[in-house]
C-alpha cells in the first residue's frame, strides 16, 4: 500500500467503507424482510409514536397518569381512524355504483373509438372471457392468498397499536435503556443520534400529516364544487397518498381526474385537473417549505429513488416507510457532522 500514491490510498479506503456499509445495510434489509411480521409492527409503531408523541406529552403535563395518557391517545386514534374509514366507506357505497357505471361508460366509449381500427367491444369481451377462463385457477389461488394477507395485515395493525401504547407509556425510559445497551464511552453520542433521528421522523410525520390534511380538504372541496361523485372518498385517497411523497399525490390525483372524466366529461375533467395541479403547486411551493423547514430536507430526486427502492423491497409498505427511515438516517448524519465535522478546523 505504501507504493501507491496518497489519493489512491484514500480512494481505496473510501471504497472499503462504502462496501462495508452497503454490506451491512443489505444484510439488515434481508433480515428485516425475513422477519417482517415482527419488524413491520415495530417500524409502524415508531411512526405512530412520532406522530402521537405531542398529544401524549400534553396529557402527561396535565398530570394525567402515563399509562392512562397512552391509552387515551391510542383510543382517540382508533376512534378517528375508525370514523374516517366509516365515512369513506359510506361515501363509496353511496356513489360506488355511479362511479363504476361512469368508468364502464368511458370504457365503452374507448372501445367504440378503437373499434374503427378493428377492435370492437365484442372482441374485447370475448378476449376478456378467454383470459378469465385461462387464468381462473390462478385468480382463485390469489383470492385465497389475499385472505391470508388480510389476516396478516390485521394482526400487524393490532400488534402495532399495542406497541404504540407501550412506546408512549415508556418513552421516558428510552434514553436510559439505550445508554445501558451501548458502551459507556459512546452513550452520549448514541443518545444524541437517536434523539436527532426521532426528531427528524417526528417532524416529518407531523408536517406530512398537516400537508395531507390540507391537500385532502382542498381537493375534496374542489371535487364537491364540480359535482364529481365520490368526492369524500377521493379526498381520503389523497390524504393517504400524501404519505408517499410525489408519487402518492400523482396517483391519487390521477384517479380523481379519471373519475371526473368518466362521470362529468372532458371539460369538468380539465377543471378537476386544474384543482389537483393548483393544490400540488400550493403544496410544493408554499406548504412544504413553510411547514417542513425545520425538519430534514431531502432533494426530490433522492425521495423518488428512496421510494423506488422501498417499493422493490416491500411494495406499498416499503414506499410508506422508505422516506421517514431515510429522514432518520439524514438526522443521524447531521448529528455526526455536527459533532465531528466542527472539530476539523480546530485540529488544523
């Protein structure tokens, strides 16, 4: 190694560090995927704790017992989520037939349009029946596996809710537990890194929730004014999609525009597109900089790469968890740079 120039040795050292970190990350991801039934509830519970922490702390400051405060917080979340689901489901049931009929009408119009090129609605129907006959067995097995997935999802949600309760109740002991697990010389650094990572996730969750609420309200009001069926359900879809930055807003907005096109025609669809684009401009140029200015900021390109990587690892759940986990990693990096980066000028 002494025969190599100094820049080459530095490059080799950085390559070794990058390979080591990549190997550790890869092994960690593979282990998380292998034990996803246990890992996913923990990650979801951490996100829930970051979002619900301020409410729990306010109750504790009001001299409410920590266990009672955690239980009240969890019950409030269940009530809010359950009520929201009930409203969305009721709205979709009331307008679901209308939406389906509108989409069917749009499909028939497209089929008639392409019928001039040799494709008729009868051809499409016969092809569809052939495909259903061919893949009927696969679809049946998919339904069976889908039932098991639903059961697993319910179990994960219940476990995550219980973990949120325990994380909130015992949050005052987290620092002491972490310091007891790491070597004494690294306890301060480990605690500072953990606090910075959790603060980054907490800020991301609060900011994203507030932005998602504003987006959903604005788009719901716009769709109601345009008399688009299922406006409340589409607004709820926008709210959920906002937790997947950029991609979620694009997909939920596209669904709203398609429903408007199917039911109200091309002109109303253009108005719906204008509402969606206006809300996205408001979010990107006003809400994001103003609300999340105190949290970890990530370039949109990095966010898209992170979402893609999360989708390749764990599908929709990976897309949901990728950005907050990356925000936590950025928080740790910032803490390390604050602690050790400032020491370089004084040593020089």
